[in-house]
C-alpha cells in the first residue's frame, strides 16, 4: 500500500483502519495514521498461528480447535496487542474453505465489537500483549511441496487433502498431486476408510465397493472419491481406469 495514503488518512481524520484477510503488507505510515488505531482480523489464534493460510495449517497439523484474532497492527506482522479473539472446534472432515468461511463469520462479529467499543470509548479497547515466545509464523510455502507420499499415515494424507480443498475456488496450496497407477493425478477428496493396509504396499490402488478408489497408505487404505485428471474432476475409479485404458483388477 502506498505510504502516501497515510497522509490522506490524517487529512480525513480517520479514526479506525480495519484490515481483513489482506495479503498486502501495509506501510508503517498508513498503520500509524488513524486516530484510534489500525486493527487486523487474522483467521487464526495468535500467537500460535501467525502468517499465511492459518486455517489450512491448522487442519494439516491435526488441530481440534481453531480461532480468529483481532489485534492492533504493528510493524512486525501479526505481533500487535490482541483486542478480541474467539476459539471454536474444527469439525470432522472440514475443508480449508469451510474453516476459512467460519473464521470470516466469527471475525466479522469481533470487528463489529471493536467498532462499537471504539465508538463508545476507545480507551476500553483491550490491548492484551502477545506472548511472542509462543509465536509460530507460517509463510507461503506449500506442505510436502504439494505432493502426497503414500508412506504417510492415512490421517496425514486426508488432512493434507482437505486442508488444500477450497473447491470451487482456487486453493492457496493448489490441488495436491500423487502418483497412482503409474500416472500423476490431483487428489481432490480423500476419506479414511478404516481398512487396515495389511500386505498391500503403500500406493497400491483398487476399486471400492461403491465404485470410487481405494489407495493404500502406511497404515490403512483411504477412499478417493474424486481425482483431477488434466484439470477435470472425475470419479476416482473412472479416472484411473480411463488413464490405464482398462478397468482396475481387484486384489
């Protein structure tokens, strides 16, 4: 953001600057210009999930709870005093998009609370210092370089796939790819099956009873209802069978 915008804020006598889900670093001159202050809605619990793509990182890391934070903006990203925060459980099977939407819904209420407090008495806006010894910062890197390894446990694979799932919108991490049946596919959906892997080697594939696809991970099989083949979402078994040119023989 152009630093000169700070002068416009000063001239206009702006009280609050609110920043929500922005991927831009706002200059210090702009952040310091509003009379009451500049506040950011962060889609994650601070200081544990600072940086980018917090909902997806929380799913990937197997968290059972997540949250949103409204904090005062300072020079270092996501380090300012906390005004308001809220936590909530992550639903089983919740995708990156679904959790992000919940962060927005909860976060809007927190932002409105901030505005109401600022209108009533700005001195009542909480300013809780963050314990920066607990800070974890996540950048723009994509976990596993965007590739699925079948040597991972089934839960790890399924968590990675749903963390990437922003369908029908573009995912910040893209669609994870994997080698299945000797070909590269995007894996759009993955569900734990609860079936132990036993003697099958990781990466083995076979049709499931309902016509989707089962792939063996380190500990159990996972069900893949949807693959992405050359940009087209297709039923897992059909996509793999078509790529091979013949049906997958059952084990």
